[in-house]
């Protein structure tokens, strides 16, 4: 299931439409401060993927026993910092389309992997697959027909 969901997410975010302000990010794009946040907000598919991440993170966090919530929060902060360093979104991302495509692909890959990890945490805590993982797996199955 996780592999199918990963392929569905990558397919959903690969193209770079550029320009339009996206709906669906896990944060308020009007308050985007970092270059990474701004890139996510200008790429609708990446914003949608970030929205999925926010939903799965919130559900995994809420499913943890109270003592387990704080470590998951700190793990998420470390992951965000590492993702931003690895994907290296720089000030000229909007002027160089090839660079923007590389950054979008990097952010998509990191986000897909994180969604899979968090869906696993949700499953450990609840004994159930996360609904987003199921839905994305179904999208992947449909795309193969």
C-alpha cells in the first residue's frame, strides 16, 4: 500500500504548472515566510501534497498517547529543517525553471516519504490504515488501468 501511495503522490505532483497561488497547503500561504513555503504555495500540486502531509501528521500526532506526542512534534521539526537543507530552495527559484523543477521534485520526494512514515505511525497507534494512504493507493490503481 505504501509503495502504491508513493507512486500516486509522485504522479500527482510531478508537473510544474507555475504561477498561480495554490490552495491546500498545510499552512496559510498568505503568511508564507520561507522560500520553501513560498515555493509550495506557488505550486498547486505541491501545496496539495503538503496539505496531505499536514493531515497525516495531525492525525498521527493525535493518535499518539500523550507522552508520545512531544517526540513526534520534535521529529517533525527536525524533518522540516533537514528537508529544507537537502532541497536547498534559493532566492532565484522563480527565475530558473530547471532549478524550480528540481526543487519541486525534491520537496515532493521528501514529502511522500514523510507521509508514508507518518501513516505508519498512525497505523501503529490505531491499528488502521490512514484514509489518505488508502485514497492515494486507489488513485494509483486507477492510473494503471
